[in-house]
């Protein structure tokens, strides 16, 4: 059903969506340009302040030198001039700090504007039934986790929620098209859902592995799974489960033995130990068979 909705999106709707996205992008670009202009004006002011301060410091230094040479008793005047010079330097440093602070604020705002715009783009694509496009855009902006915009909890919460929504929809799309034996489309949907990060990766990984094994060997499937940020033992076990289910016991045992060799000496994460132990029991059951 979801796949049908995606494919039935009319050309007029797509055109309208593209125009809306372009308008949003232009609006964000205008906001960023305004921020950058403000930032540049601040820096220009700092350059002028630094130039004026340097000239004044040079004049004061020359006055100090002249006063010291002409009148050895003018120490109090020299001290006052030196204090004035130091005061100018402190003012200049303070101005630099203020500009840097504003620069940081502008940088944060720029990141937030982009993140907010990309959020609207993702939601618009999703609403139009273009789930794959929405997911691809979400993957492109995955670096938001390292940006200043991540400080905004609303954006963080949205990324988490939208990732889950896309992954769930993609899994449903994969299930639907698989019923019509469209293996390539199903693989595309399952792969993207796994790349996004499913809340139930084991079930989704089993579906993906099952579809992949229709046309490839266990080793080929293992190689293709390397693009997913998942524990290797989880990938091995999903493949073994599918091989066992389909009656390929010898290949399942070989897959588990390869997992054992691959992970030998790897202490892993404590939480993974139970899964690893169940893998060993899985191997024993097949050995008994």
C-alpha cells in the first residue's frame, strides 16, 4: 500500500513539491546570507578598530620614548602612558572576544537554519509519498549529530523520530513489493532502512539476508552487509538463521564457523555475550543434526 502511494504521486504534486522545496531553500539561503553579511560587517569594524588602536599605541610608545629621553623625572607620566597603551590592548582583545562570540552565535544559527530547512524538506518528501527520497536526504544530513544545531533538543528529537518513521515505512514498502517478487525494490528498501538504523535490526536484517540469498552466496551476502553499522555476529547469525530455515544446514554451519574464526579473541561488548553464546548453541544443534 505504501509503495502504491509512492508510485501514484502525480507529476503535478511532484512539481508543486519541488517548487515548495526550492522556495524553502531560497529562504534559508537568504537568511544565511544576511547572517554572513552581519558577521562580515563586525569583522570589518574590528579591522578598523585594530588599525586605529595600533596607530594610537605607536604614537603613545613614541611619546613614552621621547619623554624618557628628555626628562628622566617624568616616570609618572611614562607609567600613565604605558597604562593607557595596555588599556587599549585590553579593549582590542575584548572587541576580538565579542566578535568571536558573535561569530559562534552566527555559526550556530546558520547550522540551525540549515537543519530546520532540511527537516521541512524531509517532511515534505515523506508527505508526498517519496519515502526513499526522504530517507536519502536524511542520510545526507546525518552529520547534524556533530553540528551546533544538535544543541537544539527539538531538532535532535525530530531526527530520532523521523529516522524511526522512515525505517518503519521502508520496511513496510519492502514487505509489500516482495509479495510481487520485486526483489531488487525490496532489497533497496530493506538496505536503506538498515542504513538509517532500525529499532529492530535483527528482524529487518533477516528479511534483507533472505532476499539477498536468493541470488547470492553466504560470503557475498556477508560482504554486502559490511556497509551496515551492525555487529558482525548479528549479521552472521541472521544469515545462518535463513540458511537453516531454507534447509541449507551445511552452509549454516560453515557460516557459524567463519563467525567463530572472525571474532576469535574479540571480547566485544558485555551485552553482546548472550547473543554470542546463543550462536554457539545454534552451532551445536546443527552438529547434532
